[in-house]
């Protein structure tokens, strides 16, 4: 699978466009992905903030991440419009029996597949060579299109996870 993000994002959105990433607790089946794509397209078509159309984008990326984006150069995104997007993600959770809000589940690219590891198991995964400091990590904390392009998939060693990793014991 090709894990480049650029081809999935709209070119006409400003680099400062706001981004939200929701990671599923599992990979979606193709039939589910098609239904989710319809839900996302319908949401974006109707997305408004204070009566103004939001220049929005939403897509299921790599079968496991819902990426939403709003170019606020045309209309800012308010609390109500953000709430409506969260409502959509909760509907996806219910419809497909997944968790989209578990920030303790970390995603890594291992052997060309997205693998989830609970934060509590991070040190175990490193000590047992399941992941390394060079393993790509999906940093779902990015907040803009620019950050998404530059800092979403980064090596563990370049992420906030380094604060959580205990030094390896040498005998």
C-alpha cells in the first residue's frame, strides 16, 4: 500500500487549514469504507458555520483514519460546526462498532501495515523490537494541513513519544 498523504488531500486548501484526525480501533472493510465515504461526502456538502458554507474536506485515509479539514480563509469553523463533525464521528463509531476517540491507542507503520499499540505497551514494543525509534508513527495531534503533510507520519524518535520511552537497559 502507498502511504503518502499528499495525493489524498485537496491542493486548493490553504496550508493553514485546520485538521482533525480520528483513528479507528480497526481497519474498515471495503463495504464499510464505501458507506463511510458517502457519510463524509454528505457531511462536507452540508457543513456550515454560522450559516456560511465551510470549505471542507473529509476522507477515510488508509482504511483507518478519518481526516477532516476546513479551510478557514472562506468561513471560520465555530464550536457548533466542530460539534457537528464530532457527531458524525460518533455516528461512524455506532454504525461500525469501532472506537474513534481512544487517544491511548497509537498507530505505527509496521511491515507496510498500520499496527495499533496501546500507549501502556509502548516500552514493551520497543524492548521486544516490535517497533524501533525509526518506525513511522502516525502523529494524530497535527492541527493544520501543513503539519499533516510534514509531521503526520514521523519516526518515533522525532515524536512526543520519546518522553514516554524508558532507556533500554544494557547488561
